[in-house]
C-alpha cells in the first residue's frame, strides 16, 4: 500500500511540474509574441517611441528600405539573432552601395505619387539629389 501511495505522489508531483512548465511556455510564448508585435507595429506607425523602440525601428527600416533579404528582427535583441543567422545588415556596406537602390519600392509603380512625395520629403535627410529622384521615378 505504501508503494502505491509513493507512486501516486510521484505522478502527482510530475503532473504539477508538467503543468507549471506548460504554463510557463504558454505565457512566455504569448508574451514574446505580443512583444514582437508591439515592436513591429511601433516600427511601422507614427507613434511616440522609447529609445529602444526607435533603435528597433531604425534597424527594421533598414530591412524594408535597404535590403529586403536581410534584417528580419522586429524586437529588441533581434539584432543578435540576425548576426547568428547571417542576416545582419552592415551599415558600412550600405554606404558603398548605389543610392538609387534605396529609393525604389517594390510593388508600386516608380512614378506612384506617394513614392514621389516620400522621396521629396526625405531627400534632404538621406542626401538624395534631384537627379537620383528623377532616375528612380523613371526606373
């Protein structure tokens, strides 16, 4: 009888431990998902950002506007994952690439009024000349 009690006690303890682990995984996974979505959304929206959110938005914008095949992180700490996976964007390498690559946007016509307006609005910030903007519009 004592052996039976010990067996049930062990199973109960293992069951409780498994439940705790499952809870941690579910809560942790949900919290991670929500954090990633928050950082990704804040990178795309014009909302007031904390310093961490600004840093993540800068890195994520490199993915959208500088290299679609790299820079997939959308949360704080994702930069480490990009380095491990070989998808980090080297800021120094960006400086040597042709500017015209950076002012084209796939999926929209090159002369789309929204793109033209955005190019004109941000030309000063990124050192784009009128000739570069005109070439991008014709591309």
